[in-house]
C-alpha cells in the first residue's frame, strides 16, 4: 500500500477512554460488522494494562475488526506482526531505524514542528498531527489551522489531522492540506458509530473535491 492509497479516515479505538471493556468491545464490534472496503483505519490503543491484559485485548480487537478495515496497533511492533495487524502506530520513533518494518501502515504523531525531524530517514507512511483543536475531554493547547498548514507543507508523508475535530471542522482541515482525519471521541461518543464514520468519509470526500476544484 503506497502512501497515496492510505485510507483517509482513522478511528482511534482508545480502551482507556471507553472506561470499560464492554463499551470498547461494543464499538469495535459495530465497526467490524460493516464492510468498509478498507477505506478506514482503526488504531487499537490500549494503555495502563498489564502485559497479559494488553495481549488479550489486542488479540480480541484484531479478531473483532476482521479484514475490511486497516487494523493498526498502538505501540508494539512485534505483537502487531504476531497478531497480523496491518500496521502499527508508534508515539515514539526510538530505534525504529534499526527495526525491520514491513507494515502497510506505520504512523507516528507530531505535536510540534521539531517532532518532524525524528521522521526523517524512517519508513513512516503517515503522520498524525495533534491536537488541531481542543478535545473536550482533556486540557491541551491546540495547534490551530495555521500550524496545520505549516505541518502539511513541511511533512514529507501524508498528514492526518487529530484532536477535537467534529464534522463541521473537517473541510477546514482538508483545505489546510491534511491528507485525512483521525477521530477518537467523535466516533467513540457517538450513539451510532458507523453512521458517524460514514458521515466523516462523505465530508472528507466532498472536501477533497472542493480543494481540487479551488486549487
């Protein structure tokens, strides 16, 4: 999968945000029940768990999501390969240059322009830039659209905008140069996650057409 054929939308399936396993599993099951034709990616993010529980939950998520989405495991290259995930998200790129990587998706995250230096000479396929806006669930200083534009002009791989992005903000992010959108609370808080995902995909596609027309 070349960079230009990455899906345009990523769901961050954060276990800790869901607060309990049942809610987290229910959202993943709903997403896994639809044939998305691999037009979306789902990042499985599991933090603050024992190694045993991390392994169990990562395996459970992989089995639930199936093959119609791009499955991405947060933080563990070797387990992602063992469980046949399509890719891995690495919040830190330490020692990545020495680690053979053969995934379809390999992402990292940037919170400031200095973070881009760590991406050079690595096999990263895309970069999540965060937070663009302030998420409602945590205090953070947003980068804003102007900084997003700078990231998109500077970064050599596709940029996914992340952080406080609702449907009404998608077009501004795409117009600023973002390749795609990543969402955590926008999907996990939804009463109908699949409908919300479909709305994100439609809005992204419409925004891309508008950007092409206006360029």
